[in-house]
């Protein structure tokens, strides 16, 4: 596994990094455990000060940090700045709320002979395995709550964003986090397995592909370690007959092409009532054609390259496979640059359930449009998926939209908006989209010991 920064817009390899040695891995594990022994005893106030400092540094260094995201994975510079900001908001959220979220809970006693408390205590060293599409956000949403809870974290990041990973470690040091409490490691697959089985590691959080999730879950299961998995998605974007098409089209373009279309919660399957389908297809095609591919550092660019040439080639192969099985692939808009990891925006139609593409996740600017006979058919199509991450329903009747949303099996769903990500909203899915939740109180309680403390001071019965 080679860790290297390769600019996806120019294809230039900027910098490479050696894999960690086995000795470095062992030293990191020891340092993480040593840091935990001290960090777990700090007060919420002390942790809060460091988290708030991290938020302040993120905002102060936003242009430089954002530029690194654009360099390493091609994200539009404006979107990169937004990513830095949401990371700051996540740190700020836990700086303000961690103590309340983890407040001991007095339980209603089943009798009058005792007093019972549920306390939430840190587990220890955690391993975070994170992907490249949001190099900072994916890290922030695991380390902010877990550091706030008193755990320490080892990070194995994606091999194409090594400088972003190192920058986050440096930022946390500057924020005042004790040495060893958060460490970035350029680990190999075998070393990840070693860390999972190490007795100091108490849990693993992974965001990534189904394959990576299955592999990590298998090893963690053998080691009897808890995991949370945030995996892929093929979010339904349901357009009911009474939808406001002007608004809906705008959100459809944004929901599908944000971050170059490389978002787990992107609006990947557009399920449209047959009475609107032709009009939607025409207007959506015209709107997508307005996207401008180019240098992601420039403000006028609205379509980024994919994160790597490999990602672009894989996506093109998926389009070809879909066509071979009967789909119609329509390239949209001006030709994208030949330089860089670009994929032409493409609309897939005539994709039927016997086509493997129907059940796959397209990670890039590829829109799948599916015609629904009516509302119930739209719900059926939305649920006909191995995934269940996010989704949305568009209608002018909010009550109707809520009833439809209630019938769609997914971890998150929104009315008249693509899937929303905020620090005070939970994130997670069902089925092959993974398990567990991140953010808010659910996220901070994923890796704590929910310990019952009972005070039962009565005479013995004999």
C-alpha cells in the first residue's frame, strides 16, 4: 500500500511516504495506551478547551487546510473550505455538549432497597479506518466525540490523502492534545489487522467500502472487538407527482454532483413519478449540462475531477457494464478536460432490475433515472436496494412526504432536500450501508462502557 499525494487534476505525484514499520506501529500502540491512562482522568472542561482550540485552529487555517484537500483528492476549493468549517462545528459541538451527553443517569429503581446509576466511561484505545472523499470530516466525526469521551484514537487513513491525515494530527497537537492521544499511521493492511487484535485496542470505527467493512468486521469479530461501519449508499431521490420541479431539479443536480459525485449520501437513484418523468429528464439534463469541469482551485469550476485516475477508470467501466446489460448511457454537457481524472457527466436510463447496475453504487457524476408508476411503486423501488443510508422525498404536501418517508427503509431521509449532514444530526444506515451511528449523543456513546453502579445497602437474608 503506497501512501502518496497525486494531484488528480494534473496527475502529478507531489509527495510519497513510506509505510510505517512494525516497530512504529508497536510504539504507537504503547503511546496511545499511555496517553489513555492520563486522558481518561481529565475533566470534561479540560477536554472541552482542547476541542474548542481545534475548532479555532481549523477556522484560522482554513485556506491552507482546504488547499490540501483540493491538492490530494481534487475537491472544489469552495467545497473544501466548507468541509473545514463543518469539522470546526463538530469539535465545537462536543466541546459544548459532551459533558451533558455523558452525564450519569439515575435509573428508576424496581424496588425501594437501592439506588442505581448508569455511567458512561471511556473504553480505551480506538482504531479509526477512514476514506478519502472527506479527508477531514470523516476524521473529525470520530475523533471529536471519542476524544471528548476520554478515549484515544489511532488513525489509518486512505493512502491517497497522506498529507491531509498528517495535517490533522499536527492540528490536534497544536490544540494541546497530549502526545499519543491521536496518531496518524501509514499502516499496511496487515498492520491494521495487527492493531485490531492488539489487547490495547478496544474498538474499530470504519468508514469505507463494503469490502473494507467486511474485512475489518471479520477481524474485529475474531478479536471480540466492537465496530461501527459507515459504508456505501445508493440514496433514493423520490420525486412525487406534485413536486415543485424548479426546486427539485436544482437539488437533484447539487445532490448528485457535490464533491464530484463522490459522496455516500449522494442522490444516486432518481425515482420519478411517470407523469413528471419526461419533463424531469429534459430539465435535469439541461441543468447538468451547465456544470463546468476544470481546475478545482478556480471559483468558476463547478465539477471536480474524481479523486484518482483509478477511480475514474473504474467508474467508466461500470458505465460500460451497465450499457452491456441494456441501459442507455447519455453523456451530458461539454466534453470534460482530457487532463485529469474527469468522468463525463452521464445519465443512465432504461436500467432494469436484471441489470447489475440497478443495485450498484456509482461513485461519481453518474445519475440513474428510474420511472415509477405511482407513489407506492416509488416506495417499492426505493426499498429495492441492498443499501439504506440516506434518501429524500420531493413533494409540495409535507404530510404526504412524511408518510412516504416513513415507508422507505433507510438510516436518514429528508423531505424536499438531499441528505443533510450536521453535527447535531445522527449519521448512519442499515443493511449493507453499515451499522452504528456517528455524531450527536448516539455517536459519543458508541465506544463507552455503559456501566451500572448500584448501591444496595440492606441486611443479608441469612
